[in-house]
C-alpha cells in the first residue's frame, strides 16, 4: 500500500485548492460568493467611479499641501548651502505621496481623507491583511497605471462588474461605499472581514 494512501482530503477542500488561483482573477459571483454582488447590493457600488475621482482630486490637494510643507526646509537650507539642499526637492513629491497614503490608506480606516469624505473604503478580496505595505504597493501601482494612461484605467473599470481598476485586480482589492458596506455585512450575518483585513 502506498504510504500516502491513508491521507484523505475532503472534496470541498480539494476543489478549493484547484480553483483558488482561478477565483482570484475571475469576476464571477458564483466563484467568489463572499464578495459583494452588484446585482444584489447595488448600493455598495453606487457612483463608485465618480466618488473615486472626486476623492482623488481631494487627495491631490492635500498631497500638494504636504509637498509645499516639505519643500520649505530645503528652500531655507538652500540659502546656507549655496543651493545644494535644493537637490533634495526631487524626493519631496514621492515622499509626500508615500507618507500620505501609508498613514491614511494603511490605517485601520482603510481610506484616504478624500475617500472618507466620499464615503468609500478600500477592502482586500483575498483574505490578506491590508497593511501599510500593501497600501503603498496599491498606491504605486495606481499611480503607474493612471499616469501611463488614465483613460484606459477608468474605462477598464466600466467593464468590470464591481468597477475595479487594473491595479485593484492585480493587488486583490475592492473599493466600495463604506456606510452601505457596514449595513451589508450586518444584514448578511458575516463579520466585516474585508474591511478589517484580518
């Protein structure tokens, strides 16, 4: 008898192990039944793209303020270093972006100031925690795809049922409205796994 023959795997687990990778990239509700379904919970996705754009503009204003604040020190030091400290200004914008998104998107609220103002929240879809590092990677991928071709990024979301952009699918995240989401999980009797990221 084969020494491994005594090991049995429940059929459901075996199927799950085979289909797990396929489910990660599919948008089919039957394959991912614990994700909110736009057909049964449309309030979670109401005007979600418009809200994301407005939230992005709000965040840009705040990042601009942080950038100006961080630029003051190099400008002042430039008077005493014959302009050498002005070279550090090249790192000010990236630093402002990283600091802003790490503190806001990587916080327990899972949302930037703009996102909170527009009542939207970023949630993981693969059961992984949404920590500061994932927030940074999500942001970096967003800026990369958005600045390469923002029309394609937005148009792409129009053809996904949950209005996910390219970087959302790659990182395994979902943007939904926060207040309806809380009501959705309470109504379905499930814990708020996708908000807490635990």
